[in-house]
């Protein structure tokens, strides 16, 4: 069971948006594999809150 968890963690690191270009250049993953990974991701648009639901944002703008 832990090996499955470890392999999933490794896959997440390979496809991480911050490191994907490096992974592709090193040959660890192909661009086609990356595109396939992106298509397989779940749609999480319902988890995004509209900006008006975050009243604290206005207070932070004045601090900049």
C-alpha cells in the first residue's frame, strides 16, 4: 500500500507545474504524457470562490 502512495507522490512531483519543463528536458516524462495527465485531472472549478466572497482582500490592497 505504501508503494502505491510513493509512486503517486513521485508522479505528482514529475507533473508539478513548477518542475514539468525540467522533467521533460531530462526525459523523465514526455510532453504527450504531460498533456494526458492534464486531461485526466478532475475539474475543480466548483471549488473556486468568486472574488466578492473574500472581503479581506480589500483590506490587503491598502497595505501594498
